[in-house]
C-alpha cells in the first residue's frame, strides 16, 4: 500500500449463495481519490471454493495467507465542506470577505476553475426565495491550495450589501446561471388541449438555457367526451332482484344523469344550531374529533370509489350531525342500543338529475367509548351506511354479507388463519356497483402538451390543484412521453400523488420532443396515439401546470480532471451549494472567554460570559435593531495554540446538581427572540444537564427568529462536550466527577411552536440559516431537568438546518433526531411564494429544500448512529403524524424508526371559507389626521357646497329610507314614472394647495339601467356616474355607470390628482364633482345613491386575513378606511381579532390611495394591536383581492419519498397511510 494511505472502515462484508460473489459496503461514503482493496485467503467460501488471486501477494505478518490487491480511482465531484462569512484572521475581522472550503485536492491543481468569480453569486435575498434579487460577484478571488480554501473579497463590508438590516445574504456556489434572466412565461388560461399529438398545446420553450412556463387549464369533460353506456346496476336489468319491500336506490329509477363528476358540499354546522329540543332550545353538533375524522374518511372512501367529490362549507350541503335523532325523525327517540343513525337524500328533480342536500344524524347517546369511535368500529360502520343513504343508496338486505347497505358489512373468509375468519368491506362490491350506477367515474378529459427540449437538462413538471390559493378538487395524474420520431409515443414517467394529490415528475432529458399528459387520477388507460380516453377518472376541476427546464449546458466549477462540483452533495456531479447568513455590523455582540472583566461587547472589548452578551443583545433588539448577532470567539489557552484544545478556556453552561451551582455561562443557553448565535471554530463549550435552545419552547415565551450558526473548519472544529470531560478545555470541576454519556442534551432547534403561534419563521420564507458544521460533539443525548425531556446532540423540530461534517460520539440517545414534518419538501412553486414576485407573474426558483441538509457526519458509539425519526404522542391527538410532502434524501446517514410513522390522509376534499374576519375595532391616525373635505349627509340636508338640478320628474333627496353606507342618511336619486329624468348633484370643494387628492365614497343602485357617460362632455349628459370639472362647463368622467347588487353599498376610491392631470384640469378653488343618475322609475325599481363622500390628501384602507400552517388564507376582512390630510407618519390599529381554529396567524394588507392591497405585516396568532408606519411595501409584497367572498382550501395529504440507497431501520414500527 502507499505509505500515506489511511484505512477505510468496512461496514458490511458478505457472500452470496453461490459462494462466488462477495458484497462489500463501506461504513461511510467514499471521497474522490485513489483506493487499494486487499482481498486475502481468510475470506472463506461456504461452498468451499478455493481462493485463486490473479496476482497473488504475501500478507505481511502471515506465512499462510495470500492476497490480491485491487487498485481503483473514484473520480467524484468536489464538495463544499465549510463556509465562514466575515472570518476573523489574525485578530482582525474581514468584514467584506467569505472563506469557502472544499474537500478535493483536484480543485486546487492547474486547470481547475475554482477561482472563477462567476461561479460564486452573493444574492441579497430581501428575506425571500425569489430570484429577482440583486446578485453580486466577488471583486477578487484568492485561492489557498494548501488549505483547499477560496477567499471571496467583495470589496465592501457585507452588511452594506443589504438594503435592510436583518435581511439575509445567500451565497450560491456552482454554476454561473443568472436566474434573474431565466425566462418565465405565464400563459394564463390556454385553449383546451386535445388528447392527440396534433391537438396538443405547445409549451413555448426557450431555444437555449433554462426556462419556465406556467399555464391554467381544467380537467372537465367537453362535448366530445361522453360515456356511451351507463354503468350496470339499474333495477330493471336482467338478474337484478325486484323486491317489493326494498329498493337498492332511494329513488327507484335513479341513475347518473350528467356527463361529469358530481361535486357535493357538506357541513358540520360548526357553532350553528341544527335544530331545537322539545323546550325550543337550540341544539348544537355533539361530534367528537374522532367522529369528525370518521365522517371525513367515509366521504373520502366514497369519493375515491365513485364519481363524486366533496367539499366542506360553513352551513350548506349534506349535513353531518351527532346529536338528537328526533330532530331527523319525530318517530325516533335517541338512546343507547336503539336506532344508531338516520340518513337520507333531499328532494330530487329526475329531469334535471339534481339532488338537494341530504342529512345524516348519528345518535349522540350511542358510540360514547373511544373504542367505538375507531376506524371500522360501530360509529364508522353505521355512518358509512347512513351516508350511503344520503348519496342515494337504498337498502340491500337481500344481498349476501359483505354489503354495507345490507345486514352485514362482513363476510366469511375461510382462508384467514385463527379463530376470526371474517373480512370487512368498506363498502362492499355490491355497494360499489350501485354507487357507480348513481355516480359514474366519468372524468374523461385529457390535456396533452408538447415540449421541445433543445439541450441536455432536467425537466420538472408539476400540477397545482389542491395547493392553489383557491383550491380545486382535481386529483391529477401526470404522464411524460418521449417522441422517438416514428411509432407510438414512449411512456417514460408517470406520477399521480406527490404533493398530496398534486402530481410531480422530475426527469433527466436529452434534446428532443416530449409530451405531457394531464388527466384525473383513475383515467389510467388513455392513449395519445389513438386519441381514446378511458373511464375511471373520479375528479374534475381547475389546475395550474408548471414546467421547469434546468439546462445542464452551463459553465460551472470543474476540477483539474474536468469533473463538475457536486454542489448539492447528492453523489452526482453538478448542482449548486447554498449558504445563508446575516452579515454583521454594529449590531454584533462579541464574547471571548479569555477576555478580562468589564467588557462592553465590542470586538475590541468583548464580554467574557454569555449571559452578559445575551442581555446586551436583547437590549439592542428591544430598541428596534434588526439582525442582532452574538458571536462566540475562540481562545488559545495558556499554550497559545487554539488547535490544541486541552487548555483552551471553555464556555461552561449548566448546573452542578449536588451543590446546586449554576455554571458561569448560564443554566442553559436559551436564545432570545431575534438573536443569531455564531460560534467560531476552536470554541470549546462544556455542558452539564443543559442544552442550547433555538426557537420558542413550550413555556409561552416568544423566541422566534433566533438562529444558530456553528462555523467549524475542516482542521479546527467547534467542541461541544461534558463539563466533566477533562481532556478538552480548561476544567473548573472541583468535584472531579467522571464523564458519562448523557451528561448534557444537545442543540435543539425548534420552529414548531412559532408556526403554531403564527410568528415569523424565516424558513417559511425560503431562508435556511441554521447551520451546524464541523462540530465535535460528545457525551450528549441526556435529559435536561429544566424541561424534563431528552435532547439529542442535534434535535430538530420542523427545522431544516444544515448538519454537515460533524463528529458525534458517546451520546446516550440518538446522534440526531427530527420530527416527521422536518423532512418537508419545498419547491417554492405554490402561490404563497410565487405571489411575492416583483413582476407579479411569479419567478423561477433556483433551489429547493428537502428536509434538513445532512452530509459527511461521523457518528460512532451513540445509542443510535443515525437520525432518529422522532414521533411524539399526546393523549388528545395520539401519535404525531406526517402532514406534509416529505422526503428522506440524506443517503449517507441511517434513518431509524421505533414508532409507527402515520402519513396523514387529510380526508374531506376541500374546505370553503366564506366568513370574513371581524372588523378591526379601532383605526387611528397618529399624524395630523383629518380629511380635506367630507360630507356624510348626517345633517339630513344638503349644505351650501351642493347645487342640484333635475329634469322632468327627477328627484334628489337626503334620506335613510332605503338604507345607507354609514349613519342615518344618504344622497338618493330617482324619478317618477312617465319619462327619463336626469338628476345632477354638484359638490364644490376648495383644493387649493393640494398636492394629492383622493376621493372616496360609497354608491348603490336599485336595478337602475346602466346609462353610460361619455369620457368627456360639456354641460350635461344623460348618464349615470361621477364626473369632475375645474370650470363648471367641461366635464371629465371618473366613474361610469357603476353596477352593484340591488341595495348593496360599494366603496370606491378615485385618485383626483391623477384624473385631473389626465383631463388637463387644475386642483384649486371651486373644483366641482358631479354625482348623477338618469332613468325613469322611482326607488326601488330604479335609482341610485351616494354616501360617505370624502376627499383626503391620502387614503389608507386595511384588510386582514387568517392564515393556516400551509400559508393558505381566508377572505379578507371588510376593508376599513382612514383618511388623512397629509401623509401620516403612522396609523394605529387596535382590536384585531385573534386567529382561531386551524388558523395560526394573520396577514395585514393596506391599500394606499387607489392602489392594490399589499401585504404590510405578518401578525402572530393573538396580538390585538399593530402600528403601521406606512412605509412603502416591497415591490414583491403579496397582493390581496378583497372582492373574494369565498375561498377553497385544499386538504393536502402527507406523503413520503425515500431515495434509492437510503437505509431505514425499523424496530416494532411501520409506515402507515392514515
């Protein structure tokens, strides 16, 4: 062997059954380099076969063994091993530099491109994922061959490169693609594509480079797609029993009358009475959480098996109740052991095939034990039967067991072992036959799209239906075909469920023509070559198709041998590496354990203990500073050598229980909210019964927006060890206690509590700052007594941190652990991200995040040398479930399960939200306040500023007889019968000196015909609307014949300054605004009204929404307006209603003048007040459509993808689809 070789640990060695093939697995992934494998004659065959080396060599130290040495080289892509922004070199902080370390010596030989500045992009994120941000390259790039390091110098302090303190920078390492220039084409709604190649819609792909196309379409049967035959099951078919006392359908002649999937609403009447008792008192749904879940599961079962889909409403549709049976039938009395439930359909029109909503009532006095409410037990069994009635199924007691609508849903199965030989049917075969006759699975529409690929790259295709902001019930199936030039299209990939029921395909492609098929799940036999569809599709609805092409024909970092950088560390050459950080400036508090007393926290005068630094950092944060950093510096100890840690002065955190002494650096290191902890290489930290806590805990204290960055180096780690460890760091342990596993916990990073409370979580914005790199951690994994929980050395809760190149040993628990939702996959294609684009048309994300980024860690002598998938259990909710689309993609670490991993099925289809949040109770201008002029007509008469005129039988009056927008009076206009009349009311105002003027008012109309006003006119014009004039003669229309529902008052705002400028008019004294109406009948047959008229220098309107954990919003609250005489410094909003139910936060939007409603604040779940400083929102701020009266939220099921090569170990546990 070579003299400088090192031994590679073997993880597994075995022979196959033939005795000829040996299988060898290494304990860790092999790196780029040269290897020699020694196989000697001690490897015996079970056959036995003789060991016959081709080139035998003696084995050193043995006289009997021979060996063969096999030499090979692995030519792999290099990887980034560490990043240190603003490093400290020689006691001086390099504020404008970033050090990047790599693992491959080939990168630092002649011919490498590692020193090319174009391959390092520093992106100002504005705390978003959009690729429309500013990108910078280093002014100089220095290459350090000896340390395999590249230093990027940007020529200015990095904190000066962000527009707002607290914003993150992202360093992108790999290729030179400028994603700000990648074209995104939003085609909107396209013409309905056909199923054949000739009828396919062509995706407008770019001729070169990467590109993205989005478009909208729907799966909905067209005129050419119709089922020719009904599904079997009609009562008069041969062989179908005709029994006088029962019918298999509620309506004997019932069948599927339409050519589509039926969409049926349902409701639980939450917080609404479903009836009254004998005393007339209202009755409310007595449904438990388990019973609600059973109802939803039943709806999903019927939706999956039949051509019917469901969505929940607040008060309409199929009513599902647990309560008093007498409210459903006066002849039935609730009570244990009697009638358990009642169900039925509403009236039906045979001709139209339309069924009114039915109702199911389950007896609240039955099924009271938890066992009876489990899946498949009594409540489920009866509810399945009764909901069957509600969708039109009758009784089928004449059919054999195994029929839900009959006497028994069980049938004998003599093949089952044991004493119980029955099998369940939910529902049975006969039930399905009858159900399909009523609700055929006839979603036949297929949309075919052509994609012409010009370069080698990766094609990503996904549908958004359930994930849309206003969701669809469509369950998609995606299919990808390749056109080989002749013969039929070649099917190369297919997917139906990835993000819940939304589909996703990722496929490496070469230049050529491809076709994408979109259909409903179940329509699995359609043929684009013949143009024939197939039955089986059980859903329909709108979808967005997103097609991303990532070209691989792009310059990238290559080593001297030409191998591409393995930026994403997936084992394949290519890809990019991303590193996020907040650049530090004056808001950094430094700590040096070797510093003297009296420090002030500056770099020149650091604190010498962590509690003092946290106190100073919290004071900065409270004073309004953003991006506050606490940075722990290393020291060299008495020997002056930082890389010899035995005598380095350690940070000490925890408690000595026997003498109740808290160590110098605190009981725990708990980061306050908004504080970022940076730990430099060489730091020694010692713990006892303690932990580092990042993010909010269960104690109710808001610690959101805190992060940790452990910045070790390949040759100088950060040390985390026990206080009792005498080998690393100075030792102040006077008790001389021996070191033991579990002496301390670990680093706990939590986002789950903050997400439950709706607090800001930058990971939800696409920013991933938590980073643990080149740490040496030992003796952790213990229970921390302050929280009575075991904390693993790396302990993640919905936190997708980077955990790379660490060494974790001697933990009493797993080396790492994470809850199921930590493994979430995010492609940033959903509206919550895309709506924040600068252009408003979306953006092309250049990265995705798949769970935590775990790579290159060495784990030995821990109770579990891997990452433990931590599944907690609560008495009320049971086992924690996987609720998101997740992926186990970190193949170089073992994943371990010892509890059932249940994928949440999210049954129920979708939920419609139509109730707006309550109005904001108070809105106050903290500036000068007031409007320029206003009139709400509350005096009951028109004042001197008004002049009126009417022709023929016209009438203008101030009255409240037909309702008002606000107060008791409004300005109403109408006419007596007999002929058309023109009513004009002119308001004269003084706008002298006004630099801006916003006119706002409310209008209403009562079936008044729309008589249009011309854009300009002189004197008078017969029409409806509002016009302006600066001379009383020449008029300019600013609102033409507006419409509303009869009697509904609609607010409107008009920018007078802009309109006057467009008309060539001047804002000044005697400026006139004319409100008019033209028609021939009195209220309420005709007529119009105007109310709450006001002119202000600036107008702010506010609306807020409730937000769930997936970023989905309710309709906005009714807009509320405040007018100010001058641009205000701030507006105070008080009494904002808290989010309830499934909602975890709120979003506040503001309209300035006549602009859009833009997002100005993400509010937590409960804080009632907010002060708006009325700063201009970012151009990428999300926009709210306040006219949306109802919004559907898709119920997206959890899903799990496991990458090839992943090792998952399970003991007494399973993965279950729930």
